C-alpha cells in the first residue's frame, strides 16, 4: 500500500503519493477546498485510486516548536480523515516545506502562474519525502569508507 502526504491549507490541499516501495514521493494534485464533506470525498476517491492506506498531514508548527491555530486545524482535519476514510493518519512537522517547495520551483525556472498551480502539491511532496526518509532503516550494508583500500584503477 501507499502513503499520501497532504499539505492542508485554508483554500487548498496539496496531495503527494509514495511509490510502491515507500522510497520516493511524487506530487499528485491540488484539491480546491469547498467543504469538509467535499474535501473528504475527493481525498477518498484519490486514496482508492492510488491504493493508499495511510496519510501524513503536515503539521504547521511555529518556528519555536509551539502550535498555533493552523496546527489545531490540521489536527482536527486529520481526525476527520481518519474517521471518514478509515486510514491511518500521522502528523509530520512541515516547517519550511512551502519555502523549500518555492525555492525548488524557482531554481527550476517554473513560471509564476505554474508555481501557483503546483506549489501545494510540491509542498506535500516535501512533507511526505521527509516522513519517508525519517522511517527508512539505517544502512547496514557497505559504506564509502569500506572502499578505502580499493584500487580506483580498473585491473586488466
């Protein structure tokens, strides 16, 4: 099963999905918010389409780590998603995800109009990728230091 990353905002919900192995996040869409019922229906349809069993919702903490009104709204939305869709919901610190998404789009020379269209799903992608990376087991195989004695010239 796959995981959705959600960038929950007052007007939109950015959606990203993990690959089947849970290694990478890809942007899916941006849902224009209308009502809680419609938002949940749209998420439910997308979740079924992408075979999602978990959703990671960005938790917009203040820079000092405290929670404000937007964090409380995200928590309430997460509870509604879990109850309505029957999926596991986790919250993930999303501080600076929109800043990182904007920087990435600017570096890619994406037009202002296109940035406006995709910023929320790119932010969702950053949220989900951070969550995926944090859950990846530490590497137990070979490391770069294991090759110190390796002759870099190919042998014949």
